[in-house]
C-alpha cells in the first residue's frame, strides 16, 4: 500500500489501538476518543465549544449540501476516504457558486478499525480542510458492531456563502453555450477499480480527488453570470451529468469524442476493461456551461490554474434533440449517450 | 411487530421491491429512487431545486449540528430510525437555543433493504419534520453491499436560528441553580433493549422519541437568560450529561434520587436487568439548568406542555465537590455518580 498518505503528525500515545463499541457509548471512552484523536487533529475555536452544535453568523445567501462517503477500499491510490469526504462536499458547495465555510463531520466507525488507520484518515481530513479553507465545526461519532459496517463511513455536510455574482441555474442555458470540463476524466473510478481488482498498470492511476472551490470562485469573480451552470461529475460520470443538464434545460448537448480529455493510462485501462470513461466517476473536476463569448477566455483561465491545467471544451448546447446528449465519435458517427443505466462501480465514493 | 408505524400514504407502485447496488450508482436507478420515493415523501420547494445543494437566507446567529443514527433494530416500540433521526438533530439545535429550520438527509442503505420498510421510514421522517416544523432541503443516498451495513444508517445535519433571548452556556451556571428534567427518564434505552432481547413486560415500554423544540423556544420566550444550560441526555443518559455540565462549569451537582422521574414499567425493567436508569438513553427529554427564582414557574411551564407533563426538578448546583455529581439515595446515603465508563447498550441511537 505505497499510496498511503504519509503521516505528518505522529499518532498520539493511547491505551487502545482499535475502535471498540464503547467508543460509541457517549460516555468516558467517547470523550477520550474525541479529546485524544478527533479534536487533536481538527481543533479550531468553534469546534472546541463542544456544545451540541456550533454557533456562527453567515450573512447573505447560503448554500447547504450533504454527502455520505462509503468508498471501498478506504485507502486508494491518490487519497483516502477522509480527503474525499471533505473535497466532495466542498465541491458540491462550489457547484452552487458558494464559498464553502463550515463542515460537519459524521463518523460511523466499525468496531475493530485500527486507530492508526483512523488517525491517517483524520490527518487527510485536516489537510483537505486546510487546502479548501474550511473548518469542521461540529461532529458526531457512532460505532457499529464488527460486520455491520465497513471500517468507516463518513458524512460531511457543508454551509457556504453564495458568490454575489453567481447566477447558476439550468434556466439560463441557451443554444450556443459551450461545455467545459476542468480536467481529464475518469481518473477516480479507475484508481478505485485498479486497487479493488488488484490490477497493476505500467504507470499507476491516481484518483483526481481535490477541492476546486478556489478555482470556481475566481472563475465567478472573473465571469459572473456568464458561468451558467456548474456540476461535478462524480457517480455516474460525465455522461450522467450531461444528461441531467440536458433534461433540466430541455436543450440538446453535442459532444465531440476527440475533445474529451482522458489521460493515456486511464484511457488504456478503460479500454482493457471495456469501460466507457464517460461513465466513470471523477472527484476533482467540474463541468461548466458558459456563454460562447467567454468560452475561450474561461478555458484558458481554468487551464492556468494548477487544479485545472487539463481543462478542455468538450461540447456545445444545441436546440436540436432537446433532452438528449449526442456524441460524435472520432470516426465521424453519432450516437446518443444515456444516463448510466445500472451500476458500474459500486461504492466509488 | 405491532409497534410498527401505521402507513398513512400507500407505497407507490414500483418495479423493484428491494434496494439494489444500482440505486446508489448516481444513474437512472438512483434518479428513479429519488423521484418515486424520497422526493415523493419529502417534497418541498427547496428540495425540489434538485441542485447539488439547497439555497436559502438565514439572518442572525445560526446553530449547526449533525448526528448519525445507527440504531438497532430500526423499528422499535414507539418509533423507528426515521423519526429518531429528525428528532435527534432537531433537539440538538433546540439545546443550542435555536429554532431548527433546515435539515439535510444522508442515507446509507444496505443492499436488500425492503422498499416497504424504507417507505415506512421515509413516512416517519416526513411526519417528524411536520411536527417539528423543519424541512429536509438537501440529501444524499448511498448503497453498500449486503453485509457491509445494517439495513439503513441515517445522518441528519441541521441549521437553526438562535433565539434572540438565548444565553445558553455553562459559564452562566451558579450555585443554587436548579436542575430540571422535562420528563421521565430511561424510556428509549429500555424500549430498544426490550425488543432487542425479546423481553415482554406487562405494559410495553415505548421509546420517548419526540421533538422538544417548540417547548424549548416557548421556554426561552418566557424566561430568556434565566435558562442557563440545556442538554438532551441521549447516549450515556442523565448521569453522563450531569457529569458533562458539572465538569464544564466546575461546580458540583447534587441530585435527589427520589425526585428522578421514572415510569413504573421502565423502573421495573431496569431493576430486573440490573441497569441504572441514570445511564439509560433518552430521545425526547431535556435537562435544563435554571435560575432558582424561576425554577418552580419554569417547571410548571414545562409540565403544562404535552411534551413535558412528566417534568421534575431533580437537583441543584452546589459550590462543594466541583466537577462531581453526587446523588442522595432514597434511604439517605450519598454516592458519586460518574460518567458512563464503558458501553451499556451499543447502537441505541
């Protein structure tokens, strides 16, 4: 497991090395777990109030989003469930055009989880929060008996303040608008699949998990209402998100297959396994529907950001075939791309 | 299972009768689950925006709280995990002196969960939200493979607006302040235990799960800063909460055992099983530390509310033995009551 997060803070000295049911009792053991590990890793003044909830003021329009994470395995090439849980909710808020501010952290631990792994996950949460500039301000920890969970499930719920220039909404989308993607697709899903199936590729495939909120906010600063729609193509992949957009705005979307950015190793792995990268999950990119007059400029803007250097324009909104996504293949044929019909890779996030 | 919630809305017609992994894919099956069941049960204008998050304005000081629910079994005498999940977070916000406004709903479903049971849980969520006057405005649904969860785990995270007269904080607590409890203790834990262990008592023991936010807000309207501290004694029971309060304010608490309200059936069951009701979980009562001059009036105020008719004054804050809770038994002896040391009843909420 050479992809494991390298510890920066050493594990505190404790008199227990696995999670037990008593850590979920609400009594002394729970308090010890909180004090020695969770507060130790995540401390900030609001969290330390240690009340039943956190207090703060947030004027203006707010965005509120929740996500539970059940990814298997919890450690994967490029990250672990901890940073995934922070980045996922941070990105959902960014897709609302909001600056993420505060997160809650709901942990469901399985009895027997090694403390060393739990600490590593907490460290990843801490670093992801620092990178996205958000704080965990309230939390909850439950423990389920061995065999009734799977190491750790994490819920994060976030609150953000909506950017004053944001006008994100499918009702603003018109024919001619351009569809941008902020980076190469399908990396997260293929990273999970490769470790789950024990596949070894020449160059290892890393999850793309990252927060994109700072980039999105700068984009809104620069282009305001010309950014018409934002969505992160996680479960169900790019194909599912394009279908959602197309159905919401009742316009068609035309995609050029040759424009889809796919890293070579990821594309090769998809081909080998017979998977279409359009349906594979992503955790660190977003799709933006933008006005045609700013499309090129916005694309360059995204590409100039270290978190968007692989961005591409992949398609266009059209008046024909409303509610349908049509892809033009490299050899010239066209086909309709549907939403993911069944399940491709369960527990991808 | 005669304690099961009686359905008010009939189960919608569907072409699936159990949850499958595909319902967590993010694709067509997820959309169908959302449209046919979750939105159907919980619809409201904010939820129906169907974006990555919900938008709203909430001026003033906010409270933010999260709780995950892993109770086993999910149906128990007096309720199910659905209403427990709503009432739990609603009550946590109320304990912050806040009017709960919006909740998120994070579902982790186990493959194989019967749709009929899921619908019953959604109906309980709907009714609990209506009773507490809160809305589910955003959500997330994940599915884990059979054997990696336990039917359903629920996270609710809530936002509320803090009452302008609320001054809840352990720093306000003084010697002489009175400790009130809003109803009989230990009902929830004993209800769960009775069904888990297959115990039959003469009169069935029902969980006390209920939301207390309306009562708490009226109490703050009437008494403002004279209500010094609020906490709901869930996991760890009344003993653990009294210890938390005592340690936070570095005062002692003296409790009269004869004043502890315990329903006869609950008390009998505790005695039979050798459990101290002080450590058994509650899900529909709260502890309030109040100024002595309003204690009697506030107690009557709580008793006059249908959700507080079994309220009692159980003790007093003292300057002696700071950080310790001492109980005076019915026969006159005194003993120190500690925080719950290990785990008494795992997965109680």
